[in-house]
């Protein structure tokens, strides 16, 4: 999981000896040892060598982040090793090259270690014939109803059928029938007939998630994936089995039959449900989000993510989203609201303004707020948000950008320490203006019933002294948020903001990894990305112009914030860059 | 004249011979163990010392003993692969999951002379520094498990097992583990998984060679019952003397399970290679010939997974005559019953179970029966065997239930060809496909004729050929 991130800061490991092998006649150099699914160095396998040679070897059960099972037999290849004479010395060909003794038996690429001088053959007629044989075996008892299968379009069986399948089946016997639409757990459905018994799901939940929940019952062709009788497949990582299932056997109850995958647009993004910042792909079509899937990043989440984070997207599509700019409760426009706010801020005496910024905002937005804060001499903080963590991916800190709030100076090592000071300032009448971004100050705790409504996310905001009575005492309350909340009801200005899926920006995760995310869908109504209108506001208040693009803004921020020095938007790449926190 | 040579079976069928320890001791039991424990370190010419354990291992290597379970792999070589430097405990497992159809030799030893096995195991464990050993016994042998447990208790009571065996300082205990009735548990890595309490899915090799990563990921030796009994006799006789039994590279004795349509089916111990298949079937001391009025049709020489021989089949074998290599044509019945000759003839002696079929046998039905067994017993771990074994069985079921096609013979071979030859994790792939390949190759006309007859009948009945079998496979459709 996060082992790769940890190793980034460690000194480079000693160089691994390289050995030369040939893949389909082309010589390549590969490390003698390669990391296994746990990161431990073990002898490099033939499939890793073919991968290094950019030669595709089809496979179902092999997954680089799971223990090797070797059961699908799709990656069978032929190979040879340098021939040894009776004197145990290599035998040479007349042209001086080592003579290769071809193995009479094929071997599975996923489990067979390479040796110096080995030759791997992936394109011989007999390799092709073996793949065809395996594929035929997999298909004889498989329903041939791709048009109604949810996996169609991202199915390995479909893909390899194009490469190694026959146009007609010679199978004339009756197919084996197995249970369909099996309710394995709260989020997973199983179609046992579609299952090719690669056991990826079993290995994932046992060896990665640490929940030995799945197994195989029956024998031979009747083998079926199942849970222990009476038990449910229910841990916080079950939906990863849907991702790694090469066929349509395991489907997500949330996503199944909602949308054909080829219609979906995939946008690189980051999960906002906790400080881990798992990399995700947002699948959307026509301004609607259909699913999140993990995007592989070995420095953060590997190829996995938790179910809670994965399903935490429906709020983006809620009907009651804040869509209008409100000035004293009346619908207004951005121009009016922003110029009024700017005027008020310009006239505000030092010390009369406080800012509560959310650690769910992006680095860029927090930095823009820090510019306001500096100009106004304001007091600021963010609201800590804590929940349950685990030892795999889920962090106790439910804010995605705690480190961003700290590095930009909007909050401090102990987040929330200033909230009681702000409350006291309001009570004493010193603080007359309060700017609140992305937080409902009146939400002190969440009841159990409401927790369930929030689709598996459990978060508790720590208590602070800012009450409704205090909010009522303010001269000006400016609130920007995405969903309606109690604080906004007291606001003089309500500025509708955007979910991360509706804008671009970056977060700094728990390890200090700065990761950018892209826009998947358009904002709702009049809502605008916070960095976009904050940029206008900062210009109006400070008179300093920034950049109108997120790239320029990020690069400007990187020059200004010491921790981000040297970063560029482009340089973040898809996987982010770790900074010192 | 071929004769039985009773080494392992010496006493067990004698009147009055009982499986208890007192009877075993009266017949010289545990003398070999005492001899083994009394071996002193020996000085070698190169100045090193050979420990008693090394001496026994060398003797077993010298004896040329080959595994009696099925593969016929050299026992001494197998023991030499054991990783003795890992610092992990070494385990020994006795494979008593005798389940190859046609085989019934190990159960005789277990039921009638369990102490012979236990003595062989203790010596083998001593020779390999094993402190804990298991007997994995087939689930369908409850009596055998009971007898073994009783025998182990007797041995413990006499300090032949447990701490400080016979004052030698050597500790060993042996446990009996009963299988739950799966053929695949006889595959050594499947057995190990089962013993660990898991589903008996054979392990991939590499990396899980039992000699290095076996039971609980520790070095492990898995030997057949008969093989372990032989170790006792090697210690008694000395490896060199044992090697004089049988024929070169096929040393010692083997217990042959003879079944099928012979007059005297049963188990016969012979010196390996000192009797031919024909003698085993026809000689009055062995099978005593076929039933009167019947002719030989086919012989499966090594348990149901071995490739079948057709009566009258001839093989060209390389033989040494007066020190020269000569190629000789040998009739199937004149094949010496040993490891190498049968391999040279394209089959194997396997678990040394000879299944004899006379001319009353419908060869298609016979293969359907074998195939159904393998379809039922495939563990289902890897694709070619899981799907192929049932496919072949379904086809043969159709062919034996009036729904055959002329083309089914070729169809069967094409299915079978996709399974063996290293495409599967374990040798079950070969076990299920070899019978189909060999039966169809050698009796193709019968398969074609059956299919043709079905086609003709359907045409006469004006029934269109069906594309799917209408025959309900109740016996297989039931999940286990």
C-alpha cells in the first residue's frame, strides 16, 4: 500500500543485479529480483520479463498486487535455457552463440523465474494453440450473452476472445448451470456462471484486505465462489474485487446496469473522503457521475480504494445543491455579491475579520484565502474532522487537505485551536466579519441515523464554541458551500461552490504528497469553482492580479509557499509529488 | 517360471498373523529399526565422517528404490533434494490416500501389517532428521485409520515412538490424518494443502517444491506406503543386496493389484520386471487366465490413468542383448512389468494396478466410466483440466446414451489434446486425458461405429440431430 511512499524518503536500495534474457528473439536486460505483491524482492518471473520487453502475454489470474495462483493457464509460454554439455559447460552453436535447449513442456509466465540466457517464446504456434485451448475451456460453460452482461466493454474474456477465440463453438453438450444474481454482500453481486474461477477476489480479500471471506465450494467444473454459509462478504474493501474480476462475475450493486462502460468519460481525480488521497478515475456521462474506480498509484493506494470513499459521490448530484448566489437571502449575481464583499473587506479594520477555511478545499483556494488573511490581518483556522481509520488505506483524518491547510498557513499543527478564539472574539464584539468556506459551523456532531445517510462515510466534526447565537451577532457572515446547511441560513452572502469533480486543483495528502485532480463534470446552476471567484475577490481586495488559469495559480502558489517551492502544475504528473510536511 | 516374491507381503496373509505388535515382534519386527538406531558414524576415505542418517540415505540411494505411488521417482534422489540447511523442521508424510482406480495394495499393508509401515516410517524419519510425521489416509478407509492409530499407540507404549526412542536420544511422533474422500489428495502438494486444513488444490511448482516449501512451508518428504515399507527391508538387507532384486534400474519388489476379467484377481508381489504382463494375467500363480471362452481385449497397466494397451499390440523396444543395444519387437503381453519398459511402450506402471478387459467389454462404456470418475475428481483449480475433464465425460455420456455422432471420436481427442503436457498445475491433467487419447487412438473404430449407429437410428426415426445432450446427468449434476 503506502510502502512505496515510505521508500521514497529512504535511501535508494542497493542496485539489483541485472540478467539478460531474450523475449521472442529480442534481448533485454531485466533485474534478477523484482518486488512481489507485498513489495518483497523475489526472483523475476517470465511475465515480468515479457512486460519489460513490452510483449503482451494474456492472463486472467495473475495480478501484480496479489499472490501468484497460476490457475488460469492463459500465460503459458514456451522457453529454453542455455544447453549444458556433459562437462556442465554451455554448448555453443557453430556461430559462437550459446545453444538453447528448448523445454519440452511449457511453463506459466506468472510463476516461473527467469535465469540468465533464458529465451522466452510467446508467439510460437504451440503457444497460440495453448491460449486457444484455455480460452475455449473458459468459454464452453460461460454464458454467451455479452450484450446483456454488465462487464461488456471491459471484459478480459471478450478481449482475449477476439485474439484467440473461434467464431463458432464446437461444444455441443449442455452447459453447467450455476447460481446467478447471488447476493454476496451489501455491495457485491455474484453471477457464478460468468466466473472463470481465477480466484483474484479470494486472494484479494484474504491477503490484501485481511478478511478471509471468500472461498470455493464444490468440485471441478461445478466450482463456485461463495462465502461461508450465513456470512456476508462485507468489509470496507469489497468493491475492489469488482475491479479485479476479469469477467462479469462480480458486479457492484451501485453501478451494475446503470451505464454501458463505453459511454463513460474517465477523469483523473483524487478521493476526498480522507487524508489518504487515493487516486481515482471518475466515470461520468452527460454531467452525471456513475462511479469512482481506483487509479493505480503505488505511492498512495496501489490499485485499491475503500468502499466508503468509492461510493461517496452521490451528494454531488443532490437536487438541493446550492446553485444561487444569495445576498441577504435574496437571489443575486456574482458581480454584485463579490463587489459588495470586497468593499466591506477593504473597509474592515485590522482584527475585525476571521476566516474559517475548510481542509476540504484545494491548496490553491487555501492559498488565495491566505492572501486575504494577510491583507486583512485576520485570524483563521480549519475544522478538524475525525473518524475511524484502518491499517490499509483509510485515515482517521477525514479532511483530504489537512496538510494543505497547514502549509498555506490557514491552520496550524493543532487544527481547530483558533476556533474558540474566534468564538470569543465574536462574543466580545471584536470580530464583526466571518468568512466560512465549506464548513457548517453549527454541525457539532452527527447522529448515528444521519451517518448512514451519508453513504458509508462516518465523520465527526470536533466541537468548538461558535454557536448560532454568536453567528447572529456578526455584522457580516460570508458563507461558501456546496450543500445547504444551517450556517448558510445566517449568512449575509452565500456563494455556491463546486465539488472537486467539478473543478481542478490539488490536495496535499497525509504524507505530504501533492496530487492534482481534473474536472469531470460542469458545476450546477450559478456555482463557480472557489479558486475562480476567490481569485476575483483577492484581486478586488488586494489589487494584486493573479493568474486566471489553475496552472498559473498553482505555479504562483508554489513560488510563494515554501513547502511547495519548485513544484509546477505540469510537474505533478498523474501520481503527484511528495513535499516535506 | 515366474514366481511371487514375497518381501513386504511375507507374513501378512499367513494364517494366524495378526496386525498387533506382539505378532509383529514375534516375526522379527522392529529389528530393522534397532539396527538403524545402532549404526555408528563411519569414517570416509576423504577424512569426513558419515553420520548414521547419511549412511541410511546413501543405502536407500544405492538400493535404487523408486517410488511406488505412481511416478516411479527415485526415493534416494527425492530425499537428497530436501533442504536441510533452512533451519526449519523437516516433515515426512506417508501418502496412504490410495485412490487410483484398480489399486488396492497399500490397504493390505495397512489393514494386515500396519507395524511394517510404521517401522519403515520411523527409519525413514530417523534417516531424514524428521521429528514429526503424518500418515494421510484415504477417508474411505476408516478401519485402516483405526488400525493405524492402535498400532501407533502400541508402538508408543513400547517406546518405539515418542521421546528418546529405545534410548537412542531420537524423538519422533506420528499422527494419522484422515482425508475426506478426494482423489486429488493423493497428489503430494494437494495432500499437503489438505493436511494444512485447506482445500486440496495442488500447488504450483515452482516455487512450492515439497522438498523445500512443503507442509507449513517447511521441507517435506511425501512417500507412498509401499515405498516406506521397502525402506525397512533396505536396512535389513542392505542397499546393495536390495538392488539385486528385480532388474537394473527397476529394483526391489512391487505389489501388483490385478483386477478385471481374470480368474484370480488379487494382489501379487513380484520382483520388478521378473514377470511379464502376459504372465501376470495368464500364469496360474497370478491371474490364472481369462474367463473361459473369452479373449483378451485390452489392458490398463498402471491404474486407470495409464494409457491402455490393446491386445496384440506390438512395441519396438531397445534392449541389451549380450551387451549390445538391439531393437526388438515385443508383444504387449511380453512386456516385462517394470517401470522403464512400460514407459518405453508409451504407458506407465503407475500404481502397479493392472486392469484386464476381455472381449465382453464395451470399450466406449469403459472409457465413459473412467472419464466420469476423473470429471468428478478434478479439483477444478486450473482451467484445462476443470473444463476439459467434464467436457470429455459429457461427450462420452452422450455417446453411451444413444446421442453419439460419428465425429465424436475426433472431437474427444481434440478436447483431450488441450489438457496434458504441462498445461495443468498437476499430473491430473495427464490422468484424465491419457485414457481418452489412448482409448480413442487404439479403438477408434468402436467409437466411430457407436456414433454412426446413433446417427443412423436418429435418421431412421426422423429425429434431427440434437445440438445439446438431452440426457439428464443426474449423477454429475448433483454438486458435491
